[in-house]
């Protein structure tokens, strides 16, 4: 989920309020201010359900705190008005009928979220075009087509049209836009025309400095395929691979990256290692002969 946040950097010694101190101790980072409703109807409703619909990806899944102020900056609790709801589960609501005099004021809210780790972004991916049912840039498909290029648990996602317009500003209905499924725009859901062509990238925790192992080539594809698995490699090369590799690289013996060979790669990750199965290849051709190496936290060995 994409969360825009501003970290609290005041030291406790100069913090202006008890809330500032608590936020610093808990490492709270705040979202932007949101003002989606006006009190001209039944009241002012700045609820999490509505805000998430209008600002997808802008609020963390489990806010730690909420702040509400009038548009002029007066804290909601000091406004003298009756506030119906003011919490991190529902959000903020002020009902006109509950006020002793006049209507609710116009409020804006922001949420305190856990401060995110430093984010490093992947390359941009554009695996699908909207010429069929829509534009599907899902993590499942992207991981199949770009093995090892996206971290296991992305922190954020960004989607834009090919020309660079953010998805949320493209005027199209976006079905899915999160770090669990990825991105999907369905043609049948559009009011006019089809989905635009989108590209996506993911924010991942910035990796520590990586030191690479030597290249390993323990198997040849003359049998069922080429199996350069961590289990087998650790048996044949004890102590040569760190316990939790950060990355994997696989190339043919001549140096062509596995993802550029046009072959079907069954596995290429830091849990299993690398496998290419002869039976998976098209035209009856077997796997090429591959070598692998692993990225480990420096220093290694």
C-alpha cells in the first residue's frame, strides 16, 4: 500500500505537547491532511471508509493515532462542538443535529502511522495491455515474468499511465491497487472507453550492501533439467553461501541472464534456488546450462 507520510523529527526536549512526546516515542509518522466532506448536509464525515475510497493507498492499514482540526486549525476537542466519533477505527464524524447551536464546523483529519523504513523502488513494469479484458499488472503475473525482481512483501505500489499520469488522476475506475494483489483495471467497469495502459513499480525495503558469492554450476541439463538448488549447493560447497541470501543471479555458462534466454524457469529465488526443467521447454529443446550466485549481507564470507 502506498502511504505518504511525514516523519515526526522533533526531539522530546522541544516537543510542544504531550502528544508530540508520545508520537516521538512511538515513532509515529503522519499522513497528509484530508478534507473530503463539508458540513452542509447532515454533518462533517471524515471516515476511514470514505477516505480510503477517495485516497487509495494514502492511509496505512492500522493507524496509531488520529488528529482532527477545523480548517482554521483549531483542534476538534477545543472547538466546543459535540463530536460523535473520533478514533482510528471509524475516523471522524460530527453530526449537525447534535450541536447545541448551529452546524458542525468544517474539519480536516490526518492519521499517525508507523514510520515506514526507507523505501527503494523497483523498475517500472508493463506486462499487459488493455486490449483484452483490461490492464492486469498483478504481482502473481509480474513475479512469473520477472522472477526475483520484486521483494516478497512490498511496502508500497505506484501506478501511472505509460505517459506518466498517476492512476488515481487518470479518471478511470481502478479495481485493485495494493501491495497484496498489485494493479488491475477492468474495461467493463469504465464509464467511457477502455482502461488506459498502465505501468507499475513497487517500493521495497532498501537492501543492505550486498556481497556476492562465487558462481556455482553443480548440475548439467542432460538429465531432467538444470538444478542449482540451495540444498544441493550447500552440500557440495559447505560454508560458501550465507544462511539467508538477499538475492540470486542466474546466467547461462556463456553469461546470458536467465530472464533473457527465452526459456521457462521453474524456480529462481533465495529460498529454493534455481531450477529449469527440460519438460517445460518449448519445441522439445532442453534447458541451457546455467550457473548461479547469491547476494549476501556484507561482509561475506
